[in-house]
C-alpha cells in the first residue's frame, strides 16, 4: 500500500519560530498538526503574532505575520507560556525570549510534569553567561522558568554543551541573530555534539530565512554581523523522516514481499533520519527512491543483525530495535544516551517492549 506522511515536527516548529522572528508574512504549507506545533502556535499568538490557519490535519497551511519589526519586539506583552511536552518549542523559545525581554516584559515558561524533568540547565548557563536574566521556578536545571530583561555581553564566544541535546545549540543559533546587528557572534560547542543532522536542519532553515551561519567543523559557529531575519514569503514543510522509519520497517518485514510506498519524503531529504534507509538496507530491506517518495519491500530474510553508531539517526534508531527482533543475530546500537532525556526515557521504554 501507500502512506502519505505528515510534516516533520523538527522542521515545523523551527519554521514557526523563524517566521515569528521575521518581518512580514510567511505562508507555511504542509505544517504538521500536532501537540508540539499547537503549543508553539498558541505561544506565538500570545506574543502578538497574527496567525491564520487553514487546511486539513494531514497538511495544514498557516499564515504568520512576524515580530521582526523593531517596534513590535520592543512592546511584546508579558506572558505565561505553556509548552506541554514540546522540547522543540521550550528550548528555542527560551533562548529567543531571553533576548527579547525588556524592562516592561516578563515571561514564564512551563509544561507538563515530564517537561519539568527534562534538562535545560546547559542552555540556561550559556544564556546567563551572555547576560540573560533567567530564574528557575522549581528545581535548578529544569523548567519552569522566569525570563526577564537581559544585559547582554557579546565580547567572548558563547559556550554550550553539545552532549546532552542538540536542541540547546539549535536554540542559540535561532535566537542569537537577534543580537548580531552590530557584531559577529561566535558559539563554541563544549564536548561531542550529538544529533548533528538536526543542526544541519537548523542551518538549512536559517539560510532560507536570510541567516548565513559559518560552521567550522562541529565545534564553532559564527553568526555574521548585520544578520537580520528575512521571510522567504512561502515555505513548504517536508514530510517527517522519523515517521518514515516505521513504514520502512513495515516493508522490510512484510511477509508476502509486497512493497510499501512512502509519499512526502525522498532520499534527498534535509533530515538526518532519512539515513535510516541505509541501516534498514544493511539489515536486508530492499529500498528504491525517487523525488519525494520511497518504496520498500522485504529483501534478505531473516533480517541481518548489525552494529551501528546511531548519532546520525537518534530518533529513527528506535525502529531498529523492533527490526532487530526479526534478525538472525544480535543488533547493537551505540550513541543513544539522548533517548533518556526525551519525552519519556526511550531506552527503558524500548527495552521493556522488546522483552515482551
């Protein structure tokens, strides 16, 4: 059969925030309709963005009038923002609002109980060193947060850990162009950067909104002086490559060898999780691809056990744990520590289900 995938969550919430930070109106096509995007849209509306929605739950269209005008940003209203369990909203909004707060404005960000267990301390530490005013309202290192007016110091490189969540670096990359009017800003990653493909998504989208970040390896990123968000006017959200992994696995194990066709994403996707294709092929899946589609059917059977560093496919790698149940030898997945700080402890969840 054929499945049409929903839009990418990672791309959807990045695009929403970038549109909100830009001047003018951006028309976003094929936006994912999910809890994460809904909390981001609600927060942006509270901050003064004009938002007009249309379309279906499969691929909605949203028109966003941004806050890029300096006068709009100067008079942002104070707000209590509920982020649910959306890390793709909590982390970038924390960084952006830490730069946008003024003497008359204060923001509080909170979420579900699990969000208050998800670490944000490394991002807050980096923002505080920059001169941002952020207070913990519960346990140190975790939401909820209160954000006040910053007193920015931009003389030295901004350091952030990269080995807990790539969302910390993404948050800084998306927020700091707001402070790069008169000088270049350098971000240095401390330690090994995990989930590098998600940073590629961020850099790709920043470029589409007019921000050309210079990358020196994966340790140093420079936002040039004079950076200013420019709306691309219209942007389409790719289908979700992480979701594609489920249907790639389905095609690989389907008993009658019938193909599963996946519409909305192809091998040329900007999402790192599309490389799940390569891991599935190593295990024995037969995969063909064209513009905006994939087709998968059973190849080798039983599947073959593999050993893989999953840094490049952190979310899709969970599907390999299920495929491993159909393999002729053990499968070993390395570099998946970030699973423990997601919406749930994913290592515990996958181990429990696979034992069943």
